[in-house]
């Protein structure tokens, strides 16, 4: 992982093969993306503080597991990848860098490490792959105690698969590709594919209540996770992998979303599925956002069970078209013919149309039947299917899209996301409130800005709305202050309109301000009592959630 940005050093987003992107960005963000304006400072120029650790603790930890005090290693482990994290790190503001990075290789080593840290009153921060975007990893800037980042990366094995119960026990430090590679070899899949799949881990997913793009079929990580082993201050907590249980308030649910505040998740037993015989993602167009939303709601209420349901608003659709690669003469003819067909025969206003992806998985017969069921519903909402091409492209490129944020930062723009969930009956209002809040704030700051949204992750009673916004700072104030004004306005609009502060990005420090409005003051008091009871010395990832 880059210390200053997302993903692999060798991969970068480029506009050069996307001819429509430059005019699009010029029009909406008033930036010529052909010119790069800013680069991260050289690593050597950033002042990494010396580790603060006494010799006795260091020697005890070194006797348990490999320890690193390498400056780059410590900086990579200092924070996640939120926009605020990237802007500060790129500018040389490194925050409270951990003193030690430790890499345990077994549950016994995790226990010994936690014991040593607690005896020395040190801070322990579990580190999956550092991809969170909610400020879930950073130690408080004034933390005077030794800070130990526990890198879970060596714990990356699938330990066992129970083919009868369709459960697999997996070590928590395994990243997405390692999990799928081991499960696929035995004919299974976990089916959890967040956009950060390549650089995030099972333990991180559980500790942040993550959701993957195929959650409509497989469930969010909260549903996939049945059993847990957690190294906690009072010993190893064991949640047995039961399909359901009536044992009082759910301890399993307490660990889900706990962001390292209750202990170190060592392994999880998760639901797995046989690899599907067929997997198809089809593209659809809808005449308006309202029709797209209604179609997704009707699909959720029907007998259809697609693996992916996702519809973009007109702004995100326009952005998707602007990132299309060079088109051949035949492509151009086809898209002209499609536009003419949509306008003349279907009565579309193409500037309002919305692009959707719906995925199907299973046997050929199942996929065929599902497509028919969904086709009837989309048809009722003026939708037309545009085939497998756009869906296949989306599927191929989805793990590359995250690189665009660094590309925009290099050109002086700020881009981020805010996502939420709400009941179907409130989604249109939540959408209007959030996009309105973003645009009002762009206007009051006097900055060019763009906000766009898609619906994904459908449930019985509602769905997730995922907003992406980009802005060009005015230069009159600190860029992060202008960014914070937009981000806060969107987050506030969520809780004001009956939606949650986050559907799958967790609370961390970024969203903690809205927790009480979301879960009520007694709800926050209950969480605080839990954290205080389990970790009275505030040694476990202090300052997160509540
Ligand atoms: C470009 C991009 C795209 C993203 N797309 C998605 C998406 O599609 N869906 C989604 O849900 N999220 C997404 N995220 C957010 C992020 O990937 C998730 O929050 C992810 O679950 C974090 O996993 P991680 O292993 O990187 O955890 P980290 O960032 O390392 O840690 C996150 C939190 O979990 C705790 N933790 C980690 N491992 C353990 C453990 N073993 N035991 C106890 N606590 C632990 C940490 O202490 C921290 O509080 C995205 C982020 C980026 C930057």
C-alpha cells in the first residue's frame, strides 16, 4: 500500500484514454486535468518522530513476535485512507505515528502481546490493511503512552471448511484475494467484495461492519459472520458459529463494528457458498432517478433475488459516460443509434437517464428465470436492458476506480464519499436532502463542486444511498475546512432526514459527532459502558466510536 494514497505503486488512474473526462472536469470543477498541480511531499522530507517505548516493553514484545520500527512502516500503520488522512499525510502532517508495528503469527502471540501491552499500560491498535475511511485507526494526537500497531497480516489462512454447514473458519488478517484464492481452490466463495477488496481484511470488515457489492445475495459481513474468537483483556472470547441463538443480547453483534475497542479478532467462522455456475451483470437504463429507485424497490419486494442491484442518478451516469475509453467508429454509431432510440421511441430525456447494474448468480436456469422476473419489473418503470457489455466493464474495473481519488488530489481537487441507509419510504427525501445540502454548501463557499449518488445494497425495508462529491477548493481557506463543511452538511442531512450516519463505513472519529443523533443518548451511554467495562484503562484503540 502506498504511504500517501490508495493501493499498489504500479497502478494509477489516467485520463489519457478517456477523451470525455477532460471537458467534463473543466465544465464541472473548473480544473484542467491534463495538468498535475500537487504531489505528495517526499517521504524523506516528512519528520517521522522517534518511537517512544521503554526498553523493557520493547524487549518483551520482541520476544513474542516480529517488531518493526521502520519509519515508513510506522507511517503506513498510522491511519486509514480517508480524504482527511490522505491530505494530511501527503502534506507531511503524520499525526501520532505508532511506536511499534508488531506482526503476530498466532492467537497465542496475540494473547501474549495484549498481556504485555496491558501490563505496561500501552495502547494497542489492531491493523487489518489500513483501508478504513472513518478515522478508525489513528491514535489520539496527544497520546503519551506507547502505541502498538498490531498488524494482522500474518494471520491469513483459511483454517477449515465445513462443507455440510457451509461454514469456513478463517484467520482475521486475511485480505480479500487471499480468502477467495483459498476458498475458490476448494470450490467455495465468501461472496464479500467491497471496492477495497484487494487491500482490506476479514477482521477489518467485521470490525467496521463492511458491505460488499454482492451483499444482496450473500449478505453484509454482519450476516456472513457466525462465529468469532477475540483476544480480549479478560481472555479469549469465543462466539460459537450457530445459525441463530437466544442467549440474551448478542455478543456477536457487540464485536461487529467494534473497531478494535473490545479486543483483537483472531479468527471468524463465516458462511460460504459454492462457486456459482454462472455470473452475469447486466446494464439497464431508466428514464429518471425516481423510476430507477422505484424499480429497485419493486425488485426487493418481489420474488427475484439478484446478487447486485445498483442504480446511479443522472449525475453519476453522466460521470460514468465521461470516463468511457476511446470509442471505435462502430461503438460511436451504436451509442448514437441507442440515443436516437431512447429519445424517439422511449421518450427519454437523455440528460436525466440513469444507468443501473443488476447481477445474477447461480445455475443457468436460475439466472434465466431471475432475468425474466427482473425484466418484467424494469420494463414497468421504463427501463431497458443494454446487455452485458457495460456490466462486464464495471465488474472488471471496480477495483481500479478507487485510484481516481489520488489522481484528483494530484490536480488540486478533493473528492470523498458519504453513504447511508434508510427505509424505502424515505429514500427519495434523503437523496434530495443530501444532494441539496452539498450544493448549498458549494454555493456558500463559492467553490465549484459536483455531487452524485447511487443506490446499492437493497434490503426488505430499505437500501443504501452512496454519495460521491468532488470540489475545487477556493484557495481562500484551508482546503480541509472547506471539505469538512460539505461533508458535515451531507452527514447532518442524513440524520435529519431519518437515515443513518453510515451504512458500511463505521463510526471511527469521522462520524462520531452524529452518533447520539443516530442511536440516542441512552444508546451512546450503553456503548460507553460496554467499552469502559471491557477496557477500563482505555488501552484498546481509544477515542473511536463513543
Ligand atoms: C477506495 C476505498 C473503497 C472502499 N470500499 C468499501 C466498500 O465497498 N465496502 C465497505 O464496506 N468498505 C469500503 N471501504 C472502507 C474499508 O475498506 C473498510 O472499512 C474495511 O472494512 C476496512 O478493512 P481493513 O482490513 O483495511 O481494516 P483497517 O482499516 O486496518 O481497520 C479498520 C478498523 O478495524 C479494526 N480492526 C482491523 N482488524 C481487526 C482485528 N483483527 N480485530 C479487531 N479489530 C480490527 C481497526 O483497529 C480499525 O478500527 C473502502 C475504502 C476505500 C479507501
